[in-house]
């Protein structure tokens, strides 16, 4: 027997409709890539998203067509999220930091019909256009006066002139909630990027999931600034969760440097933010250098890479900002786990609490997880046993877009994350490594993440990476690669000695090398494949 409730399909346009109706005066503030601050309300955003929808229909965009974006976090990008998806087309957010060959691959693979780009990316798209034949029209996300005097870009026009031709008198259509709404490619650290095609249903459920208080926690009292880019897994869902909960949204545009972020946080009263560890490491230094404090910021979510416990401690103690450590991936929309204490943990000592919160956190409703050994058997939740992390749920990928990848799912339907983790008795998951980065020494596993976290707690260390290098006796041994803080020195002996007594003897790195910079992926993660190449042939004594 079926239930007798309204069969209202879950669609993302209902989020912006809700915000426009019930939080109509709440603001979206953006720093524009072409300069200046833009300020308007959810009611304005809904009207302009509908104008965009009308313009897209006029351009012949149909259900399922892909519309690409090369854009920063701004109100126009926000309108694209809703305008494109709202008509049943697919908003394909492209990471401009990828190599040009990867961008060409992605645009051609997705067969984007239109491409909307920020002024910053004009030189880039002029190089891409001749080798991206599916793109019929390139749209500059700016006013017409910013259009170049001359350009060979097919159909080039400005976003504002497209919108100006429409009334906004448009009703969002209804359709199956499993319709695709956005597309995001993984950063392809190991092979070609793969597309993850989100549906209206998965996106809406994920937005509800991240809004829960023990997950990222969003409310109408918040002023949310996603520092994670809107081309990086939909800014972790915050551009949906903010209008869904009625939070004010602050979009930092291309200004991802500490001074610009801090200025916007202070002037707009940001209470809650989110981004990868590198952003917060830089901001911490900036705050310390100027002996600054935040007026309103109280919480931030850190994920994408392991958050060093030293960073969490410094934010809490020096800046009175609580970091929530979260884990996820493009394939999980991205939120999988978030680290918030449970009632039984409130009586723990401050050090014990810090240890719990340094883990990647517990499963958010909507994502089930388990760890399995090499034989596929589930491992116990004792915080010690570690194995491959598997997940499943309504916002986890089932298959990649037009890229059959056998073996991604287990026979019984779990997605293999490629991460290795423990789960403790309270359900807190801790990533020990990516399966490709685990160091295997004498048959035992060494967590490169633990060693990196320890290394960056040394005052002279700005960034650190640990990779396995061949060893005749142990098969692999850890090599520590360190970037020193400007003006600070530390010797090899001191650096290696720093680990003594803090980790098991056999975990201590055998060697350390100092470098000026470490290689990163387009999403700011350590690019260990490159590091392994750089140190190929390295041998430890
Ligand atoms: P890609 O897989 O293309 O590099 P993703 O952004 O999807 O890009 O990265 C997902 C991966 O990032 C996870 O599988 C995990 O290895 C790593 N990751 C994400 N969050 C964390 C975290 N909090 N701690 C450790 N690793 C993390």
C-alpha cells in the first residue's frame, strides 16, 4: 500500500523559491572578479535565476543539456546553479585550476553546449575555445562594457545582456526528482577526471543533511561564507543549504587571499565558513602576524584533506573559532562524516575531546559506512582495526558519467572510497591514509597522515608530506618532506628527533628533505604521485 502524502518531487528550484518567499530580504553579498561588491536579496536572486532560465530556453537548451561554468563564488554563479538546474538542464562546474589538457578533456567529455566564465578566465577560454567544438556560445559573467573589443569566441555575449532581455515571469517546471542537476569531475590525481552526475533528489537530500546541527549546521541566524570554491563539489553544498535555511550568504569571488577573506568576514559579519586546510593555515598566520581577532566568526568546517590537530587547537585557543573536521569526496556530494561530540563524550578531558574531534567524524544520516579487510569482511569498530572505507546512500555515486569503471562498487552495492580508516566505538571514523599513500614497512602499515600532522605541529614547519620510499630490508620506509616557515630554521637531526616518543619507533621517518614548495592538486591536496616521482630512486640509509 502506498502512503497518502503529496508526491512532490524533490527539486532544487524549490530551495530558491522557499528563500525568496520566506527570507526575501536576506542578503547575498559577492565580491566581483571584475571589482567591487555586489549586494542583493534572495528575492532578487530568484527573479534573476528565472530570467536566466528564460534566456537558456531561448538559446535552445533542453532537458539534460550540459551548461559549463568557469567561475568563482559569486551571485551570478549562484544564479547558474538554480537557473540551469531549474529548467532540467545540468550545471557543469569546471575547476579552472586544472591543467588546460584536463579542462579540454572535461568540456569535450561533458559536451557542454554553453560556457559561462568570469572575466579572470578570458585568456584561458580563448585558448580552450578552438579545441572545444561542442560549445556553441561563450558567455562572460559581467556587464557588456567588460566584453573585449575583439574576440574569436563563438557567440560571445555578456551575462547581463542575456538577462536584461528577459522578464523573469516564469514558473519553475516540475519533473522527476531523479533528473540530473549538476555535474562535477574528480580532480583526477591518478587518471583522467571522472564525472559525478548529481540528481535533484541527491542534491536536496544532501542540502538537508548538511544543515543538521550535528553535521555542518546551518541556520537563519548564520552568515555563511563558503571559501571552498563553487567549482569544488558545489562548495560542499553550502549554496543550497544557505537558502534552504535562510542564512545570509557571502561569496568571496576570486579574493581567496587571507587579507581579502578577513576583510569580507569582518564587514559582513560572517559567523560560519568552510574550506580546505591550506586556507586556514594561511589565515592563521595572517591573524597572528597582525594580532587580529574575528568579530563574528565562530565556526568553520575544514575538510578535503586531513585537518592538522595543531590548526584546530590554534583556532580554538587563539581565535575562539571552533573547527569542525569533516570528510567527504566528489563521489559523496561531498559530505560523508562530520566531527561533533556526543553526549557521553562531554565529560572527557579537554585533551581527550580534542583527540575525538581531530578524527574525521561520524556518519551523517544519509551516508552509511563500514571498513573491511582484504578479504572483504567487515572490521570491528574499536578505533584500532583499519581497512578500506566503503560507503553507500542516496547521495553517493552509483556510476560515473559516461565512464564505465568496473569494481568501483562492491557486489553488494557499496562504493569503494579508496581511503583507509578506523571506526571507534562511538562511531568516529579516522582516515589513516588514501589506499595508494599507505606506507607498508615490514608488513606493517604506517599512516602518512599521522606523521604529517605531527610534523606541522613543529613551530618551524609550514607544510609537510610523508611518502614511502623503497627499502631493501623493510620494503618501504617513510621519507618526510618539509617546507620550512619563512625565516625559520630546523636541522635534519632536530626534525627527525621531533617524532621520538610521539609515535611507535618503526613509524619514525628515516630521512627528511627540505624543499621550497610541495606539489598540490587543483583542489589544494598534496599531489603525492608527483612527490613520489620527484623522489624516485631515493634510498634511505
Ligand atoms: P579527488 O578525489 O578528485 O582528489 P575529492 O575532493 O573528491 O577529490 O577528494 C576526496 C578525497 O579527499 C577523499 O577520498 C580523502 O582521501 C580526502 N579527504 C577529504 N576530506 C578529508 C579529511 N577530512 N581528512 C583526510 N582526507 C580527506
